[in-house]
C-alpha cells in the first residue's frame, strides 16, 4: 500500500438495489485514467461487489461487476478486501472476480488514513 494514495474509493454497499457501486467504480476508473493514484477497498456488504457469477438481470439491474476486472488496466493496483467481512458472509477469496488482497480491518483503516481523499459508496 502506497503512502501517496490520492484517492481511495470505499465500497460498503451491496451491488444491486442502488447505483452506488456503479458510480463508485466509474469514479475510480475516471480518476485513475487521469493518473490519480487510486485504490479500492471493500468492507461490509461492499464485498458483494466483487462476487463472481452474479446475475443482476434477474433483478432488472445492469451488470457492472465485470468492469472491476479493468482496475489493473487503469493501474489501480491496491484492491483491499476486508477478511472479516468475507468471513461474516461466508465468502472465500476464490469466489471474487478480481485478484484482491485480503486484509484485516486495521489494514483498510491504515489505507484510509494515508489517503488524501476517501469517497464512500
């Protein structure tokens, strides 16, 4: 985790039922495309954002989940997922759509503390 993270987007809501996750992802990709050093963190129900094999069309929602795979292409190399949140929801790391770093809540707190801006979705 870089001490010079300019923007961290904190995902803490489930992906469907609101546009919050899609808006956070769009903002993250947009900033990264302008060479803003960016990171993503997933806590609470936000870990569902990365869950593979979702079928959002069954709830009349658009599938933005696959777009998370683009994060490395935009040089978003810091993708942290809260281990405690995964455990509480019975999700394992191999069920996630991206290669993320599974960390303790304290490591996410450290990232947030070293970020110039934190936006929550």
